[in-house]
């Protein structure tokens, strides 16, 4: 056996005795493929992951809100405990990184514009006074069920809900989404989005005929698997 099998368990000098008072490691599950099966792909929006579903909710609400921005009384966001801790942010936002870690910003931009792109975190878009005006009316709270589902190893949801209330007493529907499009439970829905993102990235750097060849391979797993690594990587060189 390669290595030192007693590095952890050796009496006195082993890692367990030195750092863990003699306690052995305990694991939530046996070693396996859990991590690979639960990989999250950031597909739809350049947003901090705890806000991905909140952005998707806001996108759905945009048609109901965009024409009534001056009538908004409150934007209510429910999120997980992790979202509250990491991206619930009020007050001035200094730069790009500040904005893409503010759930309020990431929600009100799609409510106003019907989009959230990387450019929307820049100073030019952020200077639109409607953004901060709507942020000031945004209230973020924890939904305990979202938190439980977030920590459940069989779910790993990243739930959010968004609802907009108007001064006349009316409101939008409350939109709730449990897990983003890059989640394992939305793999089939996510594959076309992933391929579209892949194609857009390639078209910015490679000639059209090379992009088409790569996409043909991407849509034919058997042919892709049989292609040696060297000619495959050669498709990405100029």
C-alpha cells in the first residue's frame, strides 16, 4: 500500500490524537460520487448562487412590474439562512463585486430591465436611480423551509421567493422557485442552456466552421468519446 496507513490513527503522534483528541473522522455518507452528481452549473445568470432562483423569480415578475415601478410599495424576498448571511446587503454598493453579492440588487435589476447580465453590475447601469429607489423598498427575510431544504443532503435546494406589493393594495403573484436551472434536478432543462452558453463563448474566439465542428461533437457523445484528446484540443487552437 502506498503511503502511511497509520498517519491518522498512530497513538500519540497520529492526526486523530494530535488534532481531534483521539476521535476518528466521521462522514455523512460513504465515499462515492455524490459531489459529482450534485455539481451546480451557473447557467442562466451571472449571480451569486444563493440568489439564482431569486433572479429567476424576478424575471418572471418583470412584465407585471416594469410598467408600475413608481407604484411599488414593497419588494418582498424570502431566502435561505445562507442567503441572509452572505448576500443580504443594504446601503451604498461600492463596485461590481459589491453588487453581485447583494440579493436586493440582483432582484431589482431584472424587475426593472427584464435581464441580468455581467454588464448590469457596472457603474453605468448602477447609476440608474430606479435601482437604488427599488432597493430601498426591498425587504429580505428567511424562509425556514428554504433553510431546511438547503441543508437536506437529498435536496440541496437553493430556494427563493419574490413578491411585489403596490401602493393601491394590489400585488403580484408570489413566485417561488426551489432550485436553479443548474441544479441536478433540472439537468435536462439545463443542457440546452449550457450548450447555448458554450456556443456563445466559442463564437467570440473561434472561426464559425470550427465552432460548428465542436458543436457537432458535443451533440454526439459516442463520437466525442472516441476522439483522441490531441485532435479534440486542436479544434480549440487558432
